[in-house]
C-alpha cells in the first residue's frame, strides 16, 4: 500500500474511534463507526487475492447491517423518549436492538460468523487491528449504556461466546482463525459482566488487547500462519518462541500470569451478585479454550532441544531476532509479570 494511502487509512481509523469515544449523540457515534469501517476496508482488501476481496465484502456487509440496526435502535429510542443522548437508552426494545448491533460489530456470538473468515483473509497486522482497535468503539458504547442493559441478554451472549469461542478453536490449524475464536471467547467474558461491573469488563478487554498485541507482532516476525510452521520457530528464534508460549498461557488465564487476573475478578463479581451457577458454567466452558491454548504451547515447545523436530523444517529460515523482536520481548514479559501486581 502506498505511504499516503496508508497514512489516510490509519488517520481515518484513529479519528473514527476518537469520534465514538468522545460522542454524546447517537448520530455522532454512528458517524465515527462508519468512518472507522470505511478506513479499514482498504487494509483488508490490499492483498491481491480472492480471499481478501471476500473478507472485505463480508466485513462491509456485516458492519453495514449492524450500523443500520444501530440507527434504527437509536431512532426508536429518540421517538419514544425524545432524547438522542447515548446515556439515555431507556426504551427496552431499543436497548435489546442496540446490544445486538454492537455484538455484531464486535463479533460476539451468535453474530460471530464473519470474524474468523475476515481474519483469515487479512494479514496478521490487519487481524491485530480487527481484534483490538476495532473493538474499542463498540465497547465504549456498551460501557456508556451499561446502566440500561438487560443483564439476562448480556449473560446469554457472553455464555454463547465463551462456548463457541472455545469449541470453534478446537479444529483450527490456522493461527488467525484460532485467534479469532480466542477473541470471541474473551468477548464473552467481557459481555457477561458489562452490565454488572462495567469497570471490570473494561479491565478484561484492555488486558486482552495488551496481551494479544505483542503476540500478533511477534508472529509477523516469524511469518507463521499455521500451527505446523510454528513448530519450527525454536530453531531460529528461541526468544520469540518462549515469549509466544508465555503469552498463550496468559491468554488461557493460568495463574499467576496477567490473563488470570480479570477472569478471577469477573468470577468474583458474578458470585457476589448471586450468579454462582453462571460463574461455574463460565469456568467449565473456559476449559475448551484452554485445550487449544495448551496444544499450541506444546507445539511451540515440543521442538526444543534435545527433542527431535516433529515437522518439516522451512526451506529457508528468516532470522527473527531483529529490532522488533528485541523490543517486543521485554514489553511482553512486562505485561505478563507486572500486571497482576498492579491490579491486586
């Protein structure tokens, strides 16, 4: 992509998100979301491949549908209450429609169908944007309307997302699809507590973004796209391999890593609000996600010396110990080790 086009699309993505996060009117928030969507489409479609064009088309159609539903919901609320204020979503039907629209924009279940396919047709950098930056605006709108959100609906969406995110990741050998289902599962944890303790929900999604950012950036240095190619990274990038392994275990939520802290806070909040059965169900469903996280971790470490390599080596190895790797490794380790101390 030409540098000027890249600058314009990046500027559009940043301005769109800032417009939504600073908006107080539903039409302003809708305008920011549309600017955000239009700006990222060239990034998804920049590869000259039919899969990229398909991913861009699916992303456009899904986001347009969600935006139309969001406009209908805000208009209905303004018709009933006379207010376009984001924090005054008092109409129950409008609230349900708005939650559905924002869940579709983020890729939460049951409107998750577009996320794995779009991420598979994108580059690793674009997939990183879709799973992190593109979720900031919808999460902000959910946070601003959290006082009017029906707890039952968010619990159903959250449990479905955790179930589908864990179950869908079982079969995947493509890293981008696996991370898409991981994103769906983490969104599920956020959705379950967004109407009960919105601050903990924001903490959970922020920690997920902090963990997944170095994970995707380290993957770009190794050019790994499948689990098979990840098994060869130890031969030429042992530091990257160890960091990826720790980041995966942190995403899985194993103590004492950073990913365990928000899950513990969410379960504690649910039990405090007498939703013990829901908390127990979430903890059991998270074992599905833990399975494919541990499988990927095993594949990363199974080729470490003195174990024999179990897969075909790459024909030409590219050295990954460059400036990006040496910069991201301490950042990733900082996120893994220091966050629990900061939050407790």
